[in-house]
C-alpha cells in the first residue's frame, strides 16, 4: 500500500452477516475444498504415472484404472466445495477480489472452459479404458492433457488471489503473465503441488488396504504391501520436501501482511508437521499389513497443519488488506453522503473545488472569509493534488481516517514544507490503528503546494469556527 | 465506476454471459431438474413391470445426463457467476449481499445434489434386485434437491425483474418472495419436465434397437410424459407473463427479434408457437404410431426445446432493460440513486480507475472514450456485437455526424428507446462522449485499418489516432 494506490468505493448494501462468521466459514470450507482439489489433482497425476508404468508391468495399468475411478467423485466435490469459499471471499473482499478478476479477466474466465474440457476428457479416459487398449499411447495422452489442464487452473487461482493482496501494483501489472511472475506465486504453487501428492499418497495408503479394494482380483503379483510402501514413500517424500518449499513461500511473502499472529499460525502448522513426518518415516520402515497404527495420528497431525496454514493464510491476507479496506470504507461512506445530499439538491464542495482548479476563478468560501493563501500560485495546484490523493483520508474540519485539515494547519502554521516532509516520510508518532502510508510519485514542490492548500483551508476553517476573531 | 473495466471488444460483454447462461439453463432444465425425474420414472416403471429393458434404458439415459450435468452443467453454473462478476461486479456484489442466505443454502443443497447424483449413477448396478427400492429412493431425493437448487436461484432472477417492496424495506424475505417468483418457478419447473421429455424422445431412440418392442414402448412413455406436462407449462407461462411489469412488456418486440427484426416480432412469436405445436404433434404421433416415427422427427423436439428455452432466456434478460435490478440499478452498472449526484457532478470524478477525472477543452476525445467505457461498454462495443459505430452509421448514413445532435440524442435516448438507461454523466461528459462518437465516423480501428482504408477515404488513416489511442487507464484483460 502507498498513498497513490487508487481507492475504489465498495458495494453500498450492508454485509448480510457478521464478517467474523464469514471468516470462519471461509477458513473451514476452503480447507475442505483444498482437500478434494488435492485428491483430484493427485489422482490425475498418479493415474498418469501408473498408466505409464503399466506399459512395462501390467499390474500398474490395473492400478492406474482404479485410481482413475476416484477422479470422478473427487473432481465433482472439488468444484462444488469451491463455490462456498468463492461466495465468502466475494463478500469479504468485494472490491479487491472483483478488481483483480477484472484485471486478469481473460485468464480468470478461462477457468470455466479449462475445467470443463478437463472433466469431459477425464470421463472419456475412464470410460474407454478397455476399448482403447490397442491405442494405449493415445489413451495415456488423454490423461496427460487432463493433467496439464488441471495443473493450469490452480495457477490461475493462485495468481488471482496473490494479485488481490497488492492493489498498489495494479496500475503496473499488464495481464496474467505479468501477475504470474509476481513474487510468491510460483513458490505457493510448488507448495500446493507437493500437498496434492502427499494427500493423495495418504489416501491411497488407506484405500488400497481396505477390503473394498480388490487387490487380489486385480493384480497378478502386485501386493498390498508393495502398494502400502510405495504410497507411504510418496507421502513421506512430498511432506519432507514441504520443509524446503514452505520456507521458500515464507521468504518470498511481501512484508505487508506479516505480523506476529500470522507467524504464530504458521509456526503451529510447522510444529504439527514435524511429528507427522516422523510417524510417516516409522510407518515406512515397519512394513506391516494394513495402513499401520500411526495412520490416523499422521492424518490428525497433517489436518492440523493444513488448518493452521489456512488460518495463517487468512491472517496474512487480512493484515495486508486492512488499511486498503478501511480506506475503501471511508471513501464509500463519503460517497454515500454525497449521494444522499445530491438527492436534496446539495452538491459536494470538492467537485466545485475541482472545477475551480480547472477553470481558475477562485471560489469564495461560505464563511465569507477568504484566506490570503488563495492568492498563492501554488494553491490551485495543491487543491488538485489534494483531491487526487489526500481527500480519501482528510477532510476540512472532521476526522475521517486521518486528522482534519484544521488540525494539520494549526500544527504547521506558516510551514507548508513541513506538511510535504511529513507526507513523504510520515514520522514515528503514527496513530493507531491506521498509520499514514508515505505518498509516492509526487515531488517535494507538489507536496508543498498541497501544504499551501491545506494551510489556506485550515485558515478558513479556523475563521468559520471562531468568526469573531 | 469502482472496478477496472473488463471489455470484450468484438464478442461484447453481454454475449459472454448469454452464451454461458443459455448453455447452463438448457442443461440444468433438460438434464437435471426435468431429466432426473424422467429417468426415475423410467426406472420405477421397469421395477414395477419387472422388465429390465426399462431399467437398462433409464441407466443409459442417466449416463448421458450424469456426464453432461457434472461437467458442462456444473461448470457453466459457476461460469454465470464468474462472468457476471467480470462484466457487472456492481450488480453481482449487490445481489450477493441481498441473497447471501439463499446462496449459502443453495450451495449446501448443491453439494448434496452432486453427492446424490454421483451416488445415484455410480450405485446403479450395486443397488439392484432386492435393493432397487433404495436406489429409486436415492433418485427421488436427488429430484427434490436438484429442484431446490433451481428454486433458490429463480428467486434471484425474479428479484432482478421486480424486487417489489425490497426497494423500500431491504428485507431478505421481501427480496425472495417477489411478485415474479412463484409464477416463474412454476413455469421453469414445468418447462424443465417438457424439455427433458424432448431430450428423452431422442435418447430413447438412440439407446434402444429397432428389433425389440422396447423402442416403441419407450417413445410412447416419453410422449405421454411430454403431453402430461405441456398444459401446465402453458398455464404457468400465461401466469408468468401476467406478472411482468407492464412497462417491460413494451420491450418484447426488441427482446424477441433484436432491433433488426423488431417489426417482425409477431412472426417470431408465431414461429415459436408453431415449434411448440410441432412438439405436441410429434408427441401425439409418438403415442399413436411410435414405431413409424423417423429419426428426424425425434430430433425436432430436442431442437425446438433448445430454441424455445434460448428465446425465453434472451427475452427475459432483455425485458428487464434498462435495469439490471429493476428500479434499483441500471444495466450500465449505475444505481438509480447515483443519478442525482452523477448527472450533476459527472461520472469521471468518481470513477476510481478512469484515465481522466474531468472533461477539459484539451482532453475531449480521451474523456469521451473513458465515458464510453464507463457508461456504454457493458452492452455496446465499438465495432463488434451491438457495435456503436454501426448504429450511428445506420442513423446518419454518410452525412457528417454532428456533435450537438448526438449529444442531444444521448441526453434523451431513454425517452426514445425504453430499454436504454438515462445517460449517467453530466453535460460536459455528454459533450465529450458525443465528440468521441463523432470521431468514430472518420477514425479507423487499428485492427481493420488496412481493410477499410480504401472505402472510407484518404483522410481516414490520418485521423485514426484519437479514437484508437489506448487511454492509460487501468483496464482489465
């Protein structure tokens, strides 16, 4: 965030539920969505892998077919479970979210055809397993295309959700590819892919050991124990690699949203992942029949990790957007007031000031007193800049987000440069909860002009308050 | 005003929603809301008559519905949401706030519906014989859930056409139980049943062989299904038409035929009625001589259903014009309440991502193009679908376009054409927009510059710069 970030107005109807409730819904249901997305994507990747290996060992082809059958259910649940989180994020972050999706709209809307085609091809792949046996290469190509399509969709989501955190970058981002290479998107993507392999590995460990999985009927010599070991190895490897991918994600996070609570949530997540990894290692080294007695411990620990990470992700987002959201709220309130007044035939002062700045003749303020500073050549320029940048937070006599001009003018009487200096580098006595961000992209002279304007307005406001003087 | 503008220069913004939306409605009604009751009826009939051919046919039809509904059907449903939020985030954001609890409930019901559709189809072979009754129960539950998802969403569509007392009281229940709701729900429910029969006729032919008596039996069954529902569908349509606000009915000719065929609306209406009559005829033949119906005759109902449903959706969307939410928000994304302020102060000073904040003597064309993007581009393009250049050319032909005339027209457009919203900006902005539009007569868009140069004269290329210049605004892509 910096002070030149455009601040939009929000949809003006009130939120129908307390935002805290939306946050809880979002965190819980997003985690569920993620679970099924992981199962779906992991399923597609493992189907591809085992069908390829099936060309050498026929048992793997049968295994691939069994894994492919899980995709139908997991892919449908992945989609429907994603709708809830989309609903909550639409309400919680209306402006940043819609702003982002319209910015990279071409990529965003392609999610629909991409997923649609992937799903249709996945059905084609599943239901032609026997029929296309003579054309195995083509059949494998089908699932490879599904994999590519479904690998691209999370990338679009991640890019969107990442770009949403940085409205100050919007003026500089040109399209999807540009947004894709912002820091943090690709590390997060890696983190997500490893999670998909880990989750699917854990799912298959259990599923291939249940009586519902007809191993003895399916395979010539592939045993349940072999499968158990392979899937535990996959889950262990992918989880272990998270200890490299995780820090990479953390290190590339922009500082904006970092605070102690976020770090605390992430630390708790890591703390739960360590025993999970240890139990995975033990299970891997004690080949027994069944999933092993530590299986549910592992599931519990990893679920906790995911929950903490999802919470951390939310806290980071809330923190990095808090100032922006507050500014949006202030601007919206201000706008709604103008809308209401306009209905009564009263029109805002600032628009008149803007017109004055454009067409020069000075406007006499209502109090009848005219500040001599209006004669200053810099006043009109300051007026214009003020109404581009500062007006979002500062009003003549009332406190919006920042202090009223009247108060600033008293502090810096006769020192417009002081205001300019502060604006470039706001001092340490920032007032909670919303510190003023530095104004970038304006020169010292321009900011001094704003100072002149503020002193002028402050002067007039002071006379309004005490006309006898 | 408060979001970067996403604009499809050729295809047009509203076409994106229309294509996704029409596809979704056809699949939802034909294959889910109407389709699953038909499948369950066929399955139940087979179970009652102890004839496994019916069960086999039902399962095959269900396979088609299952594949299409869980891919194209589900994704286009999400697609409507994503595309509306891209094109009209103001409206989407508002609807989500009004209907949160409906949407939330719909989502939970939808999750259940998807789980049930997977369960119903994937358990077909395992829940057979003694357990058939359970399988049919799953099917019936699925019917109820897929109907509820539609019933919840239809409340939102009715609200957009007439929010009724919500305008003043802003209560959730007023929003849901708007005047349009129940009639529209009745129409869509019965329409879905008829549509599924139309698809079922063709699928019955496809999944049975000519050698068995099953084909004739199935065609007779499905024809009866269509004829049972059709009268109710007609009554519901009349009821629905009756509750549409009277001023919207005036839009019907353009809604049915677009401006190009506005005068032929009666013919179009007649053609749609004839198509419906054809469906009745084929269904009657399906009952009397099912064995002699040719394949082509069985294709007609499915095509007729798609055409009628498409025409209905297009009309419903257009009748509502100039509003996106009747009496609350115009199709151009501005609220009715915004007008007193914006027509006085202008839209540019309040548009967060516009390239300019006010009209000055030097920036007329740039300001005009910005006003076009903000106030017109939701429905219009420059040269694509519903292109403004073609409209002005049709109006003024080759005579030089006049700024004052076009400005006057912009300011009074809503009086002339009931489906156009009033211009949201102030006078200076109407002037800048008029100047920008006039510049289009001689300016050539960059992509087609070479093709048009000889036809539009030597001066054309020289003047293309102003209109073709990309404003340094934040735009979506």
